[in-house]
């Protein structure tokens, strides 16, 4: 079932990507006009909102859930409040999410755009300092694509949109802010932060707490990103052995694997260059609470984790194993910003937690500190002209 699901998702991703980009000679003109139309829309947004020569571009994978959209709005508002003198914009890196949001899947239609359009508009508007901040959790596939494709293409002036003089001015004035758990030390910081959350602490004092992260696709490690989940779990379990961490897309940490860990035993992991042997004592707690370990609570949270009608959801598998499990919670105490968010029967994403948003903002401050130094990005047009 996991392999079938992965193949289906891959097929959907291909189809959606084909919809968003040119895919045949017959559609070249219409797709190019769409591309230009989208670029014009982003250009107009930037031109109308530009107040500074400094900009922070937040990059999320995206979603098609209204709750997620509200979460992203909250993140943008927080960034604007905490980074005075910086303009702040948000982009989606997923063509699927961009297309489905535009089509109005689940909610009223809403336009989001990819980092390429935003960076082009940012360059055309003449911004002098650019921070691209990842809203990913681990330095995996999505983060690498943003850093090594979108930002690299921008710095190489791939489409020839900018003058050599402007590109020269950007030398050492562009940086990328890293994901939530970019380093091993970040995993410990996040573990302490999550354990201090009132709803998480209450749950772990009463029984099992299992976090569901995303992970990279099965069989792919993408430069060590997956190991952060093991490191997070290790730090959480140093606080309480009721903590467990799994994913929806990483071999050996699916819901069934987490249930095996709860049952107890010794397990071997080979993730990239990391080999780990972990021994779990049997946990006889008959109660569990599930939490999403993603920036937002969207499709994975509500379906893969919480769907009581899906026999393969975490909720169903945990309950079938004899553990009375809740995926939604009723004691999420942080202030909500939409009337339907009463705190009852609710799944909060990581970015809804103000303490976790602060961790992302700390990464942004670290990135800003690199501007003008050799740790910032260079452009290829800075060599002296002959």
C-alpha cells in the first residue's frame, strides 16, 4: 500500500507540474502567456507593497487547506512585526498546491506563486538585500530544491532579467535561511521547545505522544535530512520515554514502525551515512496523543494522521493496536485568529506555535548576520571586466 500510494503521489505531482509549466509544443504559447501573466501579477504585488530595499521571501511547500492558509498569514504577520525595515512575502514551492489553491480546492480560490516568480519580481524591483527563508522542517528535498535551483538560478541571472550592474550589486547580499532542524543542535532546541508546549506536556504526562513528520521519499535521504527525526526523537526521549517520532515518507519510521517501537525491541537504522541501533523498552501505556510535526496542519495531518475512516491512518492503526488514541485535541491553548478555531477538536501545525515560529525567525536572524560576508552568496558577474 505504501509503494502504491507513493507511485500515485508521484503521478499526481507529474500531472500537476505539467499543468503549471509548458509540456508540449501545442501549449507553448498559452503556457508562456500564463507564465507572463503570473509574473505580471507578482510584479504588481511587489511594486505596490515595496517599502524598503530589504526583503525576506518565505518559502513553504504549500497546502490546499484554509487552516494552513491562515497559518501562513500568521507567519507573515509575525515576520513583519519582528523584522522592521524588511518587506516580507510568501511563496509556495509546490506546483500541485499552487494549482489546487488557484482552482479553489476545499476553499475559495487563492493565488500563490513559486519562488521563481517572486525572485524575478524582487530583482526587477531593485531590492538590495535578499533573504530567502525556508519554512521546511528538515534540510531535505524541498529545501535543497529551493536553495540549489530557485536561488541559484536567481543568482546566475538564468533568464537574463537583470542588468550586470544590478547582479554585481547583489554580490554577498543574498542569503538563504535554513530549515527548522538544519543542524543536530536544532533538534535538541526543538525537542525542548515542544516539550514546553502546554498541550504537549499535558499529553506526555498522561500517556504516549507520537509526532508525525513528513520525511523524504522512501529510499532517498537527501544529504542527511532524515536523520534529524531520529535526533529529535532521541532528545525528546531523554525527557520522557513516552515520546516517539515517525514520518509518512521515510522507511523504518512509518506508523507501523512506531507501533513496533512502542511494543519494545532493538532496531537498526541506516540513514545516509548514519547507522544507529536503538533499543526501546516496551511501553504499556494504553493512551496516546498524535501531533503533526509539519509547519502546517493540512492534508497529511487530517488524512494520513487523523482520518478515522482510513484504516491505514495513524489514528486507525494506533487504535487497532489497542491504544486509545486521539489525533485531534481539545486543550490547545494558544490564541486562534479565525472564528472557527475554537481550540476544540483541533490539530495545530508547528508554525501555529509562537515558540516554534521564533525558532524559524532565529534562523532568519542568523542569515541576515551573514549579509556582506563571505558566507553570503556570490554572483558570477562580479569579476572585473576586461
